[in-house]
C-alpha cells in the first residue's frame, strides 16, 4: 500500500504569530516537504493545481520536475490536474516529458475544479464541467495511445495528423486517478476506463465516502476490469499529531478555527467527529486510519494533508517525520496483514504497466469489456 502527503498550496497567515509567508516561501516549503517525505520513507508526494490566490501551485509539472531531479524513489503525482480548463494536448505533453525525466515515477489525478471564476480565465464554461471532463479525458487517452490523432469534438478546435512528442515513456501512459468528492459521473468515468478513483474525503462523513466508493467499485466490475474489491481506490485524510493528544488539540485549535475553508464553522470536536480529521497522538491516527477500510474496503493509496491553514514550516516537517517513522510503518504492516491475496496492494506503477506489453488493456483507448456509454 502506498502512503504519502498532498498539498493544496494555500498561502495562509499563521494565526498564532500573525506572519504570512510569501508566495516564494510557500512554494519552496512545499518542495522541502516532498524531499522530507522521501527521506522518512513515504511513497508519494502530490500537489494540487490552482490558478487563483491564495494558492501557488499553478504549474504542477514544473514543481514535480524539480522534485524528480532531487529524489530517487518518490512517486510524483497531482492532487488535481484540471481536465476541464487545461488543454488535453498540453496535459499529454507535460506529463510525457515528466515521465521521461522522472524515469516513470509519475501518475496524475484528474479533477474538474470547483472555482467558478477560473473557467472563463481559460475560455471555458463551468456549466459544461462534466461534459468537458468526459470529452477532454477521452481525447487525452487517444493522445497518449495513438501515433497519429485525428479528432473533432465540442470544446476545442479539431486535430489533424497530430503526433505527441515525446511519446509516453516506453509507450506506456501514466496511471490515472479520477478525483471526486460528490460527482457520481466521475466515479462512473473512472470505472469505465479501469482507472483509479480517489475520494478526498477530508470534508465528508464516512457514509458519503462509502457510497461513492461502492458506486465506483460496482461499476468497475460491471465494465469487466476485475471484481469490485480489486478496484483501485485512494483516500485523503487530515492529521495533526503530538505525543499527548491534549497537546495536539491545544496546538492545532487556532489553526483549525481560522482555516480559510472550515474556520469559524463547526468546532474542532464536531469536525473530527464528522470527518476523518484526526488530531491527537500517533496511536490515535493509526487507529482512525485503519478504520477507513471498514467503510471503503481494502484500498491502495492513502494521502495525508499536513501543511494547510498557516501551519509553520518546522511544524509541518515534524508532522511528516512522525508519519514516516511512527505511523506509516504500523499502517503498512496492519493493512497488508488484513488484505486478501487477490486484492492489489499498490496502484499500478510504470514498470508493471510497461511489462504488460503493447496489447495490454492499459494501452487501449477503450478498455472496458462492456462498452456502455459513460454517464
């Protein structure tokens, strides 16, 4: 099972010190967190994609390329690649280049984005978000899998005789996740192609997460990719840890209370009860995280958010250290001890996908055995 961290890249004032980091400081801090993740034995670093203040990661592949040059083992991913507002041609090019530079240590998570003003900045209409996601992703699959692409659709100019340069590493497209917290259409899309489904359930209760994951699993089986419990699932989570749980709550409370997203809303106690946010000791984080499989089933990737809401850089580095040295080794051992032998432990990586050869389902544009239309 893979464990890692993801960052949304918010630039937020520290409510304790009153200090606001600069955009440059925030970007460089994110890079430090990625390097720390590899140092302490985590598997994945993922960055979000945002094009509006107060966020800084507007060019994820630039950031991941920097990290690739300074790491050897870390899997590089996105916590959202905007399939709606980005041109699929540019996504295909950027991630093919990154694949080559990172020796295949690359995957990505497709998302629609929910910030309304961003859509017109890129010439798109948020009211067309779902059909954009469906059409753009199908084009992206063709760009990564066909030598010459002739294409015409609803949302961009036609392509005539287009050849991607460079082609994906070893002619093997990167593995793709589809991230959604509330759109069954995206779960359906992930299942149709046999891709991974990531439910970032940091703001949602377990009942909602269970419903979305079960939908994806059932449709994954329907389209002939394997049994429902073999579907590739990833989950998000939020943690803040100290040796003593009371110390963790006391230290984290001002950051929670003033966080841009959920600050001045439910209390910390209410939010930790309703969502997977765990504020306490490493042992409490282990126990809570192991419980995710009770409602999501045996899954393959767990990413934690640890650097939001204005938390100081040194505190975030401490959190990553605790995750890598105390929490994840136990989670890794316990999750694998409980996993049935027929359920994949990890998401498909580049080496495994390349070894499947040119006739593998991964290299097909339409791999579903049951070609029902995508919802």
